[in-house]
């Protein structure tokens, strides 16, 4: 019954105009009663005792900028215009001891809703201006609400500007929620899993009441804990139910191809860390449940050789494999490396990119379908409908942060059989959604921490624009030592508040005149042949400086490149900055990542720069990126943005998660068909609505 109430549209609330409803939809993504009930306050204010205006006048210095509450009446309104001809509404608010001014900007029609000479309560921050007390944009309530002792803590909600401009206030939302909780409280069922817990949670009815209208801050914490517990419990339960039906082929043996390559053709001995990682992957491959594992390791840590061993295991068990890379350059790099590795063991490997001719493509399509090709390497072309596998058992996605969620899922649905292929994702820097899935146990992780011996940690330096000559001095010294340089710009032309690549190219040509004919340029608007030409020139050392955009983020391996200068670094995401930094530090020479910004980059911009200068750890950077950008839709298709959950924070609530998940797992083991049972239909419908479209 509660679910039916939750499904009701906010259009059923008679007090909201169509304009307000439309803005609630677009600005806050609120469509139903559930959305409203679970739109929680951003903060709370402890309401002070009501004061006489004379008290405020006497202690104006002490009360300045404090939150105050006054009981009185509005006796008059007046409208004035500022020097910029903007309208301001001023109300005279009186009690028996004096008066204050109430100020509203852009709310000229507001006075129509206020009754003159009616007792009201005004709450807001007190300002002292021209010997007058002013309260700007106060909250106005009628006596029957705030004087009640149980509502001494005042909820403050985040109301976007567009909603405020049409008269949707904090007070209006409070009144809507009061009525909504009153209407639905008889239908709110308790947490069904309470009987399985040793500790007592706040009832759901009480939790929803106390989170909006708490009696104390202790009650707020108790309500939040109970609602977080429920949200995490349901999410884990749903993931387990989906995972239990996400079957794949079990690899039953390590066969001839694997043994032959490992004993006779492996170019180097695996480190203990690499052996451990492959064992984790093999343990997944042996199960009839689909593997969904992230292999994380810094550039050059040996991820690719682990992937090759997994491919050989697939071949030995009669399955095909594919590797999808984000760029043609990286796909070709993989193809050349794998052909070299597998040249003596008879494994059939093919390459499919947009540059592949039509006649060759047709043959590749046919050979994939017949199972002649064991390993196909490509770019986005692998997700085309024409690519149909005979028996895809392993899908490997490299530098997965460059692919959209749907693109990754399309690849994993490519099997002509009903069973999904095992999935191995490789990256140096997980993006927020990927990291969140690791935190929530849906994506297992293997980490190769050590980089090849002999490599020095990259030094990351920040220069303000006014000190950029120091950056150019480092570049000049490195070129004189025979090294090469990347200089990266956020955009190609017409940069908004940032320098464009075209502007930068002219500047660099002028500063480094002696290297004019050794300066290359690379960006996404160039055709494939132009890109290849520029990359080859840089790869063979014929150009010393590469002026480029983030197109170089993956797929370029030049050990002689020792400096990457990233202009307007605050315009890039943290994970992207780390990925760009990985273009250098691939050889034995000391490398540098130089970040330049102007002074006015804001707190988020400064935080990015500080994190980059502080650590080279990709997973740590991804955690910070998660905090800044949000985790995206954990189960669905949203890559980043606001947290998908109503109340759970993926970083701060990790301790609660560790407590909830074992309980949910134990419950699921005893009740594997719980969400499918008719008596639990509303639970299933609620979870399906919240956690739909499970994919990569």
C-alpha cells in the first residue's frame, strides 16, 4: 500500500501550480510523493527562543548575523528601486517593543500572500544596516507551527533559484511535507528486515518524520542511520539477485596454449603481485557466474600480460576473446604487441578499426562468426551489429574511462549464446562510477601496485600564469638534454576563460623559435592519417614538442617524453589529469607534470591541483574524484554527477556499508527468492524502480 502512495504524482498536490511542478521536475528531479518524501534537508538550524525586538536593538552587536526568531505583525509594505532599477520589497514588522525591516529581492508579488496585522513568526539572519535591524528573505510561519516545542529544530532545504523566483520557498516545502507525512503515515510499513537485526532501528515512519521535523539532533542521526541502512540493504539485495542470474561459462582447465606460452614464450617472469592478480582472475573464470573485475595498475605495471594469460585460458576452453580500446592508436599498439607474443603458438588474432577496408571487414565479420578468429582487437567498431561472435567467453576493455556505460554493456552483450562473457576492465585511473561500484562490491578489483624497476616518480608542479616562464625554463632544459615535451590545452579554438590550442601553438612557436620546425600539433578534428603522421613524427623523435588536446590521453607511448605541461589544468577532471600525467614517466629519466592555472580557479580548482601535486596514486585520485564529481548511477547508465542515492554518501558511509552488506548477504542466502515472491511485490517494485537497468 505504501508503494502505491509513493507512486502518486506531485500533480495530485492541489497547492502547486503547473509552473512549480514543471520546475520541481526539471530542477530537483521530483515527480512523485516518494521523491518529495526522500528529498531531505541540507542542514538544520536550532531555533532560538522568541525575542522581543527591543532585546535585539540593545544587543545588536552580539546578535549580528545570528539566526533569530521574532513574534509580531507586518504592519505595512513598500516597494523601492535600487540604483540599478531593481525592485526591492520592504515590510515593517512590529511587536510591542519596536520594529525591524524585512527585505525581499525579486519577490514583489510576495506581499499578496501575507495578511497585514496577523500574528506571525519571522525567522532569519539578523543584519544591522543604517541603524536599523534587517532580516533579508526571512522565513515566515504562522503561530500554530513554530511555537510547538517539538519543532524547535528548523529544516533548511536546497531550493534552486528558478524555484525561488516562482515563489517556491522553504516554508512552502515544509508545509507540503507536513501534509504528505500526515497523509501517508498510516501506510508506511516498518523495515521488514528489522527482525533479522540484533540492534533496534528507528521505525520507518518515525525516521521519515524525524529527518524532516526532528525533536533533537540525536533523532536526526538515528533517522539518517536507519534510512541509510535500508537503502544499502535494498541495493545489495537487488545486486545479489541480479548477480545470481548473470551466468557465464565456467573455464574448467588451464590447457595447452596457456602452458606452452607460459613455459616457453613468456618474455619475463611474473612478479609475485602479477601471479596473485592472475589467480584472482582465474578463480572468477572457473565459476559459472559472470566475472566483472577491474584490473587497476599504473602505466607500465604489467596489466596487458595478465590479460593475455586470461585470453589463453579462454582459448583453451573453446572461447573467443575481444579487446576494445578507445582509440585506433591504442588498438594498433595492442594488436602489434599481441601478434608478437602469440606468433609462435598458432593463435589467430585480427584487428578491426574504422580504417579497416570494407573487403577485409567482411572477411573478419565472417571469421568471427565462424570462430576462426580467436582474438579480435578493435575500437568502438566492435559494438557494431555486424560483429557477431561464435562463442565469446572473455571481453577485455582497456582504458575503460574513455567509454560510455552503454558502449561497455553493448560489447558484453555480443555473445551469440545466451550466457554473458566474463568481463575484465583495465585502467590506470578508475572513474567515479567504476570506483563506486567497487565500493559497493558489484565490481571486484585487482591491483598491481608496483611499476617497473628503474622508473622514477613523476614530479608534479603547479605554476600560476604569472610564473609560467619557470615552466618554459624546465621545458627548454629538457629539450637541450634530448627529451620531448607534451603541451596540452582544454580546447582547440575559442576557449571560454581558457587558452585554446590554436592560441597556444602560436605562443609556443614564438617562445621556442629555434625549434619551430620541430613542433607538432595533434587534436581530435584531424583525420586519421594526419594523426598517424604527427604521432609517428613524435614517436621517432623528429618533433620535440607536441601541442595537443586530451586526444593524447591514451595510446601514446614515448619513453623519451619527460614533460607534460597542462594549460588551464582546472578545466580537466582529476582522473583525466592523472591519465594525462601518465603520458610521461615511461622511461628511466626524471619526468615532470606541470599544471598551469590563473589565480581565480575557485576552491574546487585549488583542491584538484593540491591533490595532483600531493599523490601519484591512481586509486587515491579516483576516490577524491568520486567525492568531487559524485558516483553516477551505480546500476544504470549515468557516468558521473550527483549521488544516485537519496541519503547514502559513497565515501562517508563506508563503515555503515561494511555493517549492512554481510547482513544482506546472509538474508539473501536464506531467502534467495525473496524479491520475487508475491507477498513482497511492493518491495520488488520499489527496488526495480530505484535500481533498474543493471549493466557494466
